[in-house]
C-alpha cells in the first residue's frame, strides 16, 4: 500500500481529497507497526461498522467477553483473522479492494488458502459463518473439515422474502452478541435466536435462515 502513488491509493480506498490525509496517516507507519503493533486497538473494539454497533462489545458481560476471547474471530483484509483481544493498528482496507500482493492478483487470492488452512488447523467443533458476502468468500468453505453453519437474515414483505443490506448487518451483529452472551456450544441451539423480531425460517444443508416481518 505504501508503494502506491497517491492517485492510485485514493481510488483503492475510495476516499475524497479531504479524507485522504487521515487515511494516508494510517498507512504511514513502519511495516512492523502493523504486523506487531505495540499500541492500537483491541480487535473487538477496533471496528465500528453497523454490525459491530449491534454487537455492542462495550456492553458485553464478563461472560460474553470471555466467550469472545475463546471463539470469536473477525476476518480482516490486513490481518486475515483478528481475535477479540488482538492488538491491531488502525487501517482502512476492504477485502474486495483491487489490490495485488506479490503473485496474488487480489486479497481473496492471498487470504483464501491461508484462512482455510488456519480454520482446519484450529479444528473447532463447528464454525458459524456470520460474515457479509464480501468476507465469507475469502474462505473456501468446501475445504473446511469441520461443520459450517452459514447464517442469513431476511425480511418478509408482501409475502416475499428479501435481503436488506442494512438490516442484515444489524442482525449479524445482534446474532453474534446473542451467541456470546448465551454461551452457545451446540449447532442445534442456534435456532433459538429471536432478537429483533427474527424467527428461524429454515435450517437446511447447514444454512440457517432467519426471517422477520418487514420494518
């Protein structure tokens, strides 16, 4: 990233001239400050997107934080996977950004084999994929050896089910929070989620769909 010309970097990050100085500052440190930061933000509190607002890490109980430390990972275009207690440097980079790295034409090509192998190495009892489509694609789920539950949230309007991006983000955050606070350890327990008016619709082929009436 630091080797990119300013104009190219602005296009990559999709930022205006007024926003560029702040973004440039994020990427101005020595490489070691990103790979081994000695200060920065803890993983679970480092992100402020819509999903993370509804996860609301600041108000997790002690039990919820403990469960997060043991089982929650956030997929990252810079770090690959960020644990809840991992210290990271502030950054701006999306997984779908058109950035080539060495022989890899994009970040998916870079991270897919690494993250897929990593999941198989830690070998959890099962994995809950509560990522957005952009980040879910970075793992080759067909090559993951453990059972995977992929979660989706839909709205019911005029008899039709629809995906609404903003609502899906909110629901993913609320769902992860619910899993942490309720110490979910079994796949079958996931169907009990009923926050924000959602109810289980289907659970087939390890794809769990929740539905609620349109807001």
